[in-house]
C-alpha cells in the first residue's frame, strides 16, 4: 500500500495539472459511471491528501479515493490512449489526465461525510496543520505496543511499515514497548523522523530514511539498499547484530535486539 509521501505527491501533481480547469470525468469500467457523469464538466477546485486518503473537491461534491493495496493512477497526455484494464475513473483537463485503476475506495461524498473520514484520521506529518501534541496524547495514554500504534492511522496518518521500522530503529525503541512507556523525548525523535523523511520521500518519490551524511552521497545518487536503516536488513548497520523480525500490528516488523532493547 502506498505510504503517505506517495499520496501527497500524487495530490500535488493533480493539483498542478487539473485544478482550476473544467474536467472531463468518465468511468470506462462503468462502476463509477453515474458519479462521473455528475462531475463531468465541473471545475475542480482543490486536491488534498491526508494520510493515505485523497480528496478531490468540486463545488458541493468531493471524491474520496483510497488506493489500498492495488490502486494506482496512470498519467495521460493527449492524444489520450484507449483505457487499459479496469479504469474506474478517468479525469482529463488542460491536455493532461489520469486514469484511476483498482482503488479500494472511490466515492462521491458531501462535506459532512468527508469530514467524518478526516475526523477518524490521526495527525499527518506532511500537513501544515498537523499537531504532534494530539498524537503524543494518544500514544502516551496507550498500553498498546508502539509498533502497533504507529500503524494505526487514527494516531499518525500516512505512516506505513517501512517508515515504522526505520523510525523505531533510529530512535532506539523496541517495537513491543508500550506507548505509555515512552517519554516525550522518545516521541519527539519519532515525530521528527517522520517529518523529515516523509518530506524527502515526497520530493524524490521514494522512501529515503537516511541522510546524505549517513551514506556519503546525495539523495539522488542513493541505491535502494542504501536508503533504508533496518527494514528487511539482515544485519544491523550500527552493531552488526542479526536483525530480528516478527509480527506486530499484522505486519512484519524488523528490529535490532541490541540497539532496540
């Protein structure tokens, strides 16, 4: 499933290419045909992301998209090609367009329904309105494992398995520690990691959880195996101990038994 940096990058691209134009909306697959007809010809006003959710604002109507495991957008240029595969929604304007394929959710909502989704989501480090105090309160009052809490989208929105593993390694925190056992410095280290790495990920369109100083080369030159700290690693980068992995929050977590006691 795409993590938050990918969703925010998608929102930024669609904002640039489609907002302010009257869009042509169709559903080649047919499953979104009535809704697409309702939006067709209207001017798109705004595209925003929160965590792993996208919201497309037309006057009085909002399209909510959650890509899930298999959803993706394909970019289009004129002359537009025939739809390939089960295209749920095609949006075109200003000689650019995008095909939405295989989303988990694609639905038209009013503002009240969209707000209910947003109310269920936690703080998003990529949003200017994020309030880390809210996330800290949730974590500091929970006895659940921090490894589980970081995958809970109602706590911190947009964080996925890779960011979770590397953030905990960076902070020296064991994934099974209870949230309420963390002190404020622990939380601030985690939040700072997400804030930095997810903004870098959005810019470079890939997860990069190290710094140029760590690797000795700029972000643009890093190889995939150099961009991660502990996720799917065999040995610890710091102490060379064998990395352990187990199920935590229904996903496999990776940690160093010596650096994350």
